C-alpha cells in the first residue's frame, strides 16, 4: 500500500509538470499565431504573403503526421519532445535576432513557421502516447480534461492580449516569448521522472519493423476497428461544424444579430462563448464519464451537440445567440474530450501515437478547413451566414447517425461505467 501511495504521489507530481509544460507551450504558440501574420504583413504589405504563413503552419500535420506517429511509437517519447521543444526555441529565436539586426525577411518568417509547426507535429505525436503512459488509462479522462481546460483558458486569454501588445509594440520581439516558452516546456518535460514510453517495446519494434511497416500497421488497426473509426468520424463532423461556425461567426453577428465586427463589445462575448463552453466541459466530462461510461456519454452528447447547433441557427438576438453558443461549445467539447480519451483507452499502448496522430490529421487537419470552405462556398452564392453554419450542423447530423448505427450502442449496454 505504501509503494502504491508513493507511486501515485510521483505520478501526480509528474503530471503537474506535464500539465505546466503543455500550458506553457500552448501559450507561446498562441502568441506566435497572432504575431507571425501581423509581422509578415508589416514586412510585405501583401495579403498573399500573410495567407502563406497560415498555409505554412497548417501543412505539416497533413504532410508528416503519419511518419511522426510511427516514429513516436518506436522512439523514446521524452527525447522526441525535448528535441522538438529545444529546436523550436532555437528556430524562433532567430526571428527577433534578425529583426534586431535589420535583416528579417518574409521568407525567413515563413521557413521558421513551417519548421516550428513541423516540430510541433513530432511533439504532438509523442505527447499522444506519453499521457496514457504517464497517468494510466483509468485516470486518462480526468487528466486529459485538465489539459483541455488549461489549453482552452490560454486560448481565451492569450490571443486578445497578444493582439493588444501587437497594436502597441513591434510583433518581432514578441516571438521571443514563444522561444522562451518552448525552452521552458522542454525543461519541464525533462524534469518528469516517470517514463513516457516503454523502453522494452520501442527497442523490440525498432529491431523488428520499419517505419513504413509501422505506418501500415497503424492504418490497418484504424481500418478494422469500427469503434475507433466511428470516434474519428465523430471528431471530424465536429471539426467541420466548428470550422463552419468560426468562419461564419463575424458575418453572422453583423448581418443577423446586429453586432458590429469592430467597436462593439458584444462581439467579444460571442467569441468567448465557445471557449467558456470548453472550460465547462472539462469539468463535466470526468464526472459524466465515471457515471455513464465513454460509449453511453458519446451517444448522449452527440444529439445534445446537434440540438445546441440548431439553437444557434434559430437565435436572432445576441443574448440568445451567446447562450446558445456557450451551450454548443460545452456539448461540442464534451464530445471531443470523451471521443479522444475513449479512443485512447481502447487503443493498444504500442499504437497510441500512430492512431491518435492519424485521427487528429483526419478530424482537425481536414475537418476544420473543410467546414470553413463549405460555409464560405455556400455564402458566396448569396446565401446568409446562417446557411453557412447550417452546413456544419448537417455534418453533426451525419455524426449522430453514424454513432447510433455503430458498435457504440452495444458498448453502452454491455460496458459498465468507470469505477
């Protein structure tokens, strides 16, 4: 009993270090997300160059996600995370240094943005397998909910604060903040005592298989496991919906709710509703998961999310819209947190990085831009922003039908709730 208590105390301390590393890293990334496009536009005055930085930051997950997942399942995850953090810090530091010397160019910023995001893909792949190894699958939902809450809080606070700083100061020196947070994240990961991967398994896999074989093995597992496939589809439909909502939020607020995109404090309320919903979900999901189990919670949260999306569509007053958006954000985040942790529970330890990186590529890497593109396409033909949001709600309907026609229904009847 004493050894168990000591192990749990060590795990708690290591998880706090892990959580601090994630929060610190996300904070720096959010600073760069705001500052880099502003910096490129100041350097070039070109919308094309400014959009290029967004493309450069989005491409690496689609290009390298499969390889990064395979590498993370066969290598020391802690070492990969350290290499990613410390190399990112070095790359980012070149921007304020070049700015101070008067030699900073847009291609330089573009290369750094692409390089840092590529390193993030490596870090994220290792991170997906590290958390279940660190806390154990029984504590995974609670642990991931805490991580989700910390990152959501950062997403609520950091972009507007960075926007204010960019308005009163040059953006290039702010990139030093991201370099510092990447370094701090690496030091925190380095201080974690417990292992983040199983050395025996990774050594055997390196000796027995190639990266190409590991990729095929991960894709084969995803292809044959219906529950994992359904959870990935659910995540994708929710990413499509959130992409459509984010793309249409400003025109919807302006044309339907009468909330101007600038100079009107109510736009900040509408923007914050989704994030507040995420914070609420991070507190609710562990309790709901323990009471109902992952499969039953998924089946209940999906139609709830669909109904909340319909409530947003029907809102014509900004207060009703803000409340509906917050409710939708809560239901949306409940689906996402539960889907990720339920998928991690049923995925074998030696496949964690490959499966979760692949699913993130599909759901986030494809779903978000697809939702935004669909919403934009329908409004280009003269349709209202509500019709654009409706394309995302229709995607949610597909997710509900797929989930209720899947093995999740059988799991919800046969699998008891978590103790």
